């Protein structure tokens, strides 16, 4: 935005500076032209008077002497045509077409004493002329050559001064525009960054009150709004976590009462009804466990958004070798895999890859992904591996089960979402959501994709550890 604003301001400044410079240079040209014209017209009138006197006295000696002295001093030619003869000085001749035109106009008693405007980079000289004599008779004509080189040099010097001043003014205006633009846009950039941060993490830092008064007020309003939104989101998380936790006590008491009730039941019908109640109770317990895990994962992701700061949450992260954790989770999940008829394999790493992650979070994520693979792909071959990628390391859990269609893969991390074909399999639809939130909390991302020819691959992609990351 700053570049676009500066581009527009620069264009306006160039137009203003060029316009002002053009006015100044045009005025300078007019001033030099008028000054030179006044001086040369005075000289022309003087020679016209001398020529008139010489014509009356019939003696041109003094006139020729004055003409030669003038031409020697100013380097300009003079031509005076009398009735008896024509006088020359400075090499000016009637053969010159412009001189001939000037003589013709003067013979008609038409004075031509106006100089053309001086051009800084023009060439050639100009001519002025007039007649002399009585009111009823023209006795002769005077043509004066006007050398414009000196005036052009003065005008070029003024051009140089004006151009340097225009460049200096342009640079000064550009620096001032840059500072003013930065002063105005800096709060806007901070606000834009804070909006994206609030959208991504649910919280943002305090915006400094800077810039114009309107933007200061906007920064104050946004900070107040962001604090309210952050507090509201945190309150919702606490409410969900606290409610889930508090419900575990009455649910536990209810299970105890149902267990005691089952001891008093005698008929098969009563025992079948009680088994249904127990199944629903187990479903509620599973749901509460999932909600608690999700609340914990979202809290971790929320705190992990402040990773740039040296917070206790940041101190939980460590540079670790993922293989021992993968090995532990595979051993823990092997009995369940055998019961489901699945084959669970841990691939040895080709190199000692390291990742930045909280060890407990990695174990939780891998455990959830393995549990999903065992539950929804019974009898499949499940492989677990850590593989180097272009930007770091990926923990990969894949199976050759039925997998999911592309549209279901996109929705699989949505809260409480379950595939229609899995509706009869026990579950709460929170496992993938929990894994995704924990991955975000550790600076990683969860990628789900189909495996060829069939199956599902889940990748936890971790960036390459920084050199200054500490355990």
C-alpha cells in the first residue's frame, strides 16, 4: 500500500514541480528577452538619430566610427541604408535574407523592435529595425543584429539553478511524503496484522496508539474489541472444559448406581435393557473424554500462537527424536491391532531426524491416529514412519483400508463429524480435530490424503528445527 500511495504522491509532486519550474523558466526567459530588447532598442534609436543627423549634414564619417565601435564592443552587426549609400559594420550584409526583410519593413515605415522569446538551447541571432527621417519622408533604414548567445547562457544558468532546486525540492517532498505516509499507514499495517492474528489464533497483542487521531481511536477500539473477543473465547473454552469435567462426577455416580442395579435384576429382558443403558452411558463418557481432550488441545493451540514470546508454553517444546515415541505408541497399540486383525509395522528411520514438539503432544497425536486406523480399517496393514521432507520431517501413519473419498477428507477434521459409513462404529468425531489442534500448537500441520490404490495416509509435517531451539 505504501508503494502505491508513494507512487501517486510522486506523480503529483512531479507534476507540481515541473509546472512550477516551467513557470519560473518561462518568466526568466521573458525577463531576459525584455531586458535585452530594451537595451538594443535604445541602441537602435540612437543609431537612427545619428543616421538622421548624418543625412542632414551629408557626412557619415562619425556615424561609421560609432557603428564600428559598437560592433567591436558587442560583436553585433549594424546596417544603415541612406539615400546616397549603405553603411556596414560587424560584417552585416544586405545579402542576408532576414536583413533584407527587415529593410523592406523599415522602408515601409514599419518599426520591428520586438525580439522573439529567448530559448535556452536555441541558435542564431535576431534582427530589429526601424526607419528614420521626417514625418512625411523616410530618409533611410537601420537594421541592428542582436546577439542572443550571452542571454542564452544566462538562461541556461538559470535553468541549471532551477533544475537543481526542483530536484532538491522533489527529494525533500518525497522524503516528507514517505515519512507522512509511513506515519499514516503504519497503524493500518499493525491493525491488518492484528486482524489476521486474531482470526488465526483468537488473540492479539495491544496495539500502540500512533498515527492520526482517527487511527489512534481506531486502534483503541480494536484493542478493546480484541480483548473482549479473546476473553469470550477463553471463557467458552473454560466453560466447555469445566462443564465436561464436572459432568464426570454425576456420570460416575450414575454408572455406580447402574452397576448396583444390575446386581438386582433377574430377567433377561431387564438385563438387556440395563445393558443398553450402560452402552449409552459409555457413549456419554467417551463424549466427555473427547470434549476434555479437545478443550485441552485448543487451549494448547491458543497458547502456542504466542510462540514468538518466551512463555512457559514455548518452554514445553523441545528438539526431540520422534522414533522412540513412535515405538512406544506402536507397542501400546499392538494388542488392539491384533484384536482387529490388523498388521502394525514401525519402519526404521533412514536417518536421525529431529523435530520440535512437546513429547506428550506427539504421543497423543500418534495414539489418536493409530486408534482411528485400527478402528476404521480393521484387517488392514498399518505402517508408522518418520520421513525427511523438503522443509523438515513428517511423521506418517498410513493404512491400506477403505479410506475416505476426497469430499469426506476435507470434512474429517470438523468437530463431531463422522463418515456415514462409520455411523455404527463407536466414536465421537473429535479425534482428527484434536490431532489438528495439537499439531497447530506445536507449529506443525496435519495432512490427510488418499493412499493408492486404496487406504488413507495421515502426515504430521514439522518444520526443520531452528539452530537456537532449546530442549
